């Protein structure tokens, strides 16, 4: 088992990475927990519900099961309230421990429920998608969506542990593997040029879930994310670089309707656009833009954005949480392995989108 | 102007106490705020809306006004969402500053909205009731209600400043002054015997809002609360003593329906019951129980609880956030000026309630 330790002002906790972690989850339940609430969706419950329930039951504590409807469309207050309803009906006290068994949607909602229930109870992340394993389950960002914007209501709230079972990736559709790999290569692009090169060499092995390759990719991604989050838990500075590709990506998701493209797919494509913008603003060499595009394609993500009016792009991006005083703000890579966060004039963004649209039409 | 400083891991901030503070609120708005959202209810807006709006406008920043429906019945997700709707429609970014102008309901909801909007923005408490000035606006407890329990969904989240204008108390109904004084005498009872004696001597002056007396009472209450919260922001230990009288009080509020008794009235009566329980468990002298009862009556709060079946009391109290593993937990005062928090067997609680009910019927 590999363990990555996350250290933040809001809490320190281990990320355990190994095959079979679903069956060893009892190790992460604090001894003084009065009850455990296992929260998942019907799809994941079918695959892993009993296995995780049985593993939790070995603690001797009562295990409450809560199932939420599946999908980003349900990442809202109504669904969140199903958790509170069940916890209060039981009733669970402040020493309940919530277990988030699922992808990013389950992790974000259970984390936010843990942040708010009785003003804060403990929770464990058990991510079952590659995207959640390398990104959303680590670092304590939790949220629900609002009709006017994604993840607009939430909290920075750290889990007590993250249990990553690499075996579960085998039941994921290929498209979700590709979406998760988009966040993996992101870490290389913004922080670790060597890891980016390693991803280029191992793209095929990663898509094929070759055990050693995928295990290394998850571990390195968690290490790099833990490093950033440890320095800036609440995204007042450095942490914003993790949003590389996300401003364009969010606009794609919002413009097409959430769920049309997977989040990781939108981020993958967004990184290509952000690389183009980095070339305009910081002179990132065209050869490196080409490397980004090639790797996004190699991991199976779309490199060409959907057709959308340029002004629509801009208005969608202006709702982004990084916006300050109406100015668009982007993470840019002056070179591979290095990132900066800065305001960018609308016209520079328009130029990138128009150039891409021209290529698209041609 | 008197200033009390609050120091917690979640933030340090000043409480400014003086007549006329509504007009000097601009002093508390951080220089880098991109917008200000003034949030209140229609009743308070009529009295003070323009005055505070004009004071905020002197910052030169855009001031957005949001009005929420008035009352505890609206302290729910639907109303909270009105804040998010308005902030996102504007749209306000992460550097917006929310201003909570109102009593405990407004303070709790705006504080929770600030905790959650884009995962946390800054806010200023401007409490307009005595209860909010001496209690709820200080210490960072924020929450909304759930159909199955009060304040069940919330966060510990500190404001950047608290502005207490003692002038506003003049427009409060006498009943609300009494309710606020219940929390004032609570601080004496649990921490400061000398202050409790001072309250006994000044009960009439406090009810009459005699300026020097009320100003001292507010300042001392804020100091004592800041002292406790500074040692235990997230209520893992000491802070729980601030809930003296609240377990009984919450049962009264829930049993009668929220809003029937004011929160402070329920707490006032709850303190009498908690003093009786302290006599049973810790031998608090009968003469001190009598002092508590007399002072609760002297400040104009009910000392006799509403008639309610004993088992109903117990089941209502079991939902309390202090409950652990189904055991009822109470704050008790072994002597005036000293408090402890502990589990209490159901039968001891039954005995107190039965004794009080017997007196009530007689």
C-alpha cells in the first residue's frame, strides 16, 4: 500500500492507495465514531455496496445506508437534503462518520453534507472514479451546484482519510478513464515537467490501466495535489493553479449543459485552449502547445472545443469563481511544469477562441 | 467606543460597541472588497435600511440590497437560496462582503451564506437585537433549521467584524429586551459570579435600557463569550458551557413550535430547569436556584415551563446537537460562576420535569 499524507490547517489525513482498499476501509473509521453513514448511488451500490457495508460493519458500529440519485443533475440542495433527512431521522449525533463511496458528485455532496451537518462531522472519501481518485477526493473542496453556476455553494472541508482502491477502475467506462487522465496530465503541465514527459511515454499504458503505470500516476497526482493544497488550503493563491484548463472547461460544461461532456473531457479540451492562450501571453512555444494537444488526444479526450459563439464563451466564463471585479482570470503555463494565475483582457481570449473556431470550421 | 477583540483559529476580529455604529459601518469593510451585499428583512429595512445603505455607499463600492422574509419560520434553505440567487445574478465574485443587518435569524443565515457562497466570502455582523448583540453575532456559529431540528445545518464561520449600535435597542419590544437579558445573565451564571451579582443589582436598569448599564452588560457579555470561543471555536469542549439552559430551551421552542416563545425566553426558563438539575446532581444550593429563578423573573422572562408530557420533553431533547450516543447531555452549574458539561441519566431529568410540573399544576 502506498500512503500520501495531506497536511492542511483544516486537517491532516492519509490517502491510502492500493488494490482492495474497499475491504480495508474499517481502518479509517475513528474509534469514537457513534455511527457510520455509507452514502452512495444505486449504480455503485450494485457493484460495491455490500462489500463496503460488510467491511464497515466489522467495526461493530451501526451502519446506515443512504442512496442518492445518480448524476451531476442531482448535485443540488434537494439531494443534499436527503442526507440530512436520513441522518436526523436515525438520529445521528455529531460523532457520526460519513463515508462517500462514489465519484466526484458523491464526494462533493457528502463532503459538503459533512461540513454542514450539525456544523461539521467527520467523513471518509472512497473515490470510485479515476477523476475523483486523482483530484476531487483530495484537498477538501466540497460543493453543490446552483442553477446559475457549478459548485457555487460549498465549503473547504477536509476528510479524515481517503481510501483509493485501484481495482474499482476496471469497471469504469473507457471514457471516464480518459476524463480522469486529463487531470493527471494537468499536474505535470503545471508543476512537474518530468511527470508530464512520463505521461507522454505512458499514455497507452495509462489508458489500458496497466497496474504499475496507473498506480504511479495516481500516487504522483495525489502527491502533487497534496503539496499545493498544503500550502494554500483555501485557494487564496497558489491553489488556483490547479484550475488550469478549468475556466474554458466550465464554460464548455455550462454551455452544453452539465453532463454532456464529462468534467475531465471539458478540462482536457480547456487545457488545449489555455495552452494556446499561454502561447499568446507568455510565449509558450508552439511545439509545447502541440505536445499538450497531442497528449490530450492520446489519453482519449477531445482537443477541439464545441462550436459556441465567442461572446457566449465569455459570459459563461465570467461567472467563474476565479473572476475578480468582472475581469477574466486564467491559469497560464509560461513553460511546461510552471503555472501562473492572472487577469487576461477579453480580446486575448476572443483571439484564441476565434482562431480555434476557424480551424474547426476549416 | 468600546472594542472587544475575538481571537479564534478561524479568524480574529473586533466587536465595536457604541451608540451610532450603524453610521460608521464603512470602517469595517475591507479595502479590497469588490461589492457589498446588505442583507436584512423588511421590518429592519424600514427602520435602518437607508441609513446603513448610505453609510456603506461612502466606500464607493457597489451596494446590493437583499431582503429576506422576516422570522424564524423562514430560517431555511429556500430563504438562504434567495441570497445565492441575488449574489449570482449580480454577479458577485469571491471578494464580495456580506453585511448581516438584523437579529439572530438574519445573522445566522447571512453567516451561513457567507460560509458557503463560492466556498466562503467575508461578512460583517450588524446585530439589531439585544440577543444577537450579546450572543449570536459573536463566535461564528451560523446555521439554518431543518424540519427535524433547529440549527441542524450550518458552519462555524467567523465574521470580519461585528458592529454593535446600542441605539437600535430603543426600537425593540420589551419582550425582546428580556429575551436578550437571559443570555446576559447566563454568562454570569456559568463563568463570572461577580457579573451575575451585578446583573441582580442592575436588573431594573437593564430592562429600562439605562445606557451605562446596558453598554456594560453588552461589553462584558462579548468579553466572556470571546474568551470562551477563543479557547474552543468548534465546540469540542469548553464552548459547550455556553449552551447552559439551551437543551431545555430548545425542547420548549420545538415543542411549542418555533417562534411561540422567543429563543431567549426559552433559554431563560431553561436555565431555571438546568439550575434545578444542577441542584440534584451537583448540590447547587436551593438558595442559588432561587436566585436564578428570581433573576429570570426580574428580567421579564418566564420561569415556569409550558405544560408538556415528560416523555415528549425527553424525545425533543434527544435531537439536541450535544447528544452523544443517545445519552442526554447537559451543562450544569455546581456553583454560581462555574459550569460543567456532562451526560445525565434520563431519570434525573424526568425527576426535575415532574417536580416542576407538580408545582405548575399546584
